[in-house]
């Protein structure tokens, strides 16, 4: 049975382009009118090897059809995965706490690109864990804090849905705007 696995593995490695060429060539040899086959000089070959040519035609087009179906399946799975991820991210934005909304407000309302937060700040750490913000630099000042930027997808979604931040007014924390 190992030999069967090797054969299937080798077939799976075959590139689609050569099989497309085989499929087209065998299709031409099989289906051209007799006068064209005679002109091309394939009439005797076609008569003697019709079974092999037909088998190659069926195999090549079946393999190409299977590859095409597998490609469409992959496209569908990828699209479904992207949609599922997008919906999960949007759900996170809909379930922000008031404090988290306050942290995101300056990015959206004020157009601030970077906000600094203390290294031990748990709220920004939670937003980082949810992938709503990211650390924009590993270099930071202990007094100024760690720089964070909002993810582009989150900013775009919050700009489209300003009501998600409407419940929070701009707050001050430790004398710094957020």
C-alpha cells in the first residue's frame, strides 16, 4: 500500500500547466475532424492509441477540474476566515468598557496618532491583548510612558461608528491627555 501513497503523492505534485497542455493536445488529437488529423499527421497515431489518448485526456482534465475546485474551496475558506475575524474584532469594539472607550477617544476624536501610557497600565495592556492598539516603539521614556498607536482597522471602524465612543467624554489621567 506504500506504493499507492507514493503514486498519489507524485500525482499531487504535478503542476497544472503541463497537464493543461496535455489536456489541450489530447483533446485536439481526439476531436479534430479526420481531414485535419490527416493534415497534421496524427490520424494513424489516433487510430492506434485512442485508448491511451482518451485516458490521458480524461485524467488531465479531471485533475485540472479537481485543482480548480480545490482553489475555489480555499478562496471560500479564506473569505470565511477573514469575515469571521473581522466580525470578532468588531464585536470587541462593541463591548469596550467606558475606560477603554476613554483610552481610544483621542485616537478617533482628536486624530492623535500616538498616545503614551505608563508601562504598568492594565487598560492599555488589555487593548493591546485584544489587538486594538499596538506598541509603536520599543523605545520609551519612563516619565512619558510607552507609545501606542491604534490599529488602522479599529480607527476606521470607530470613525464609521462614532456612537461606540459617544458615552465617554475626553478625560484627563495623571495630568496627561489620552
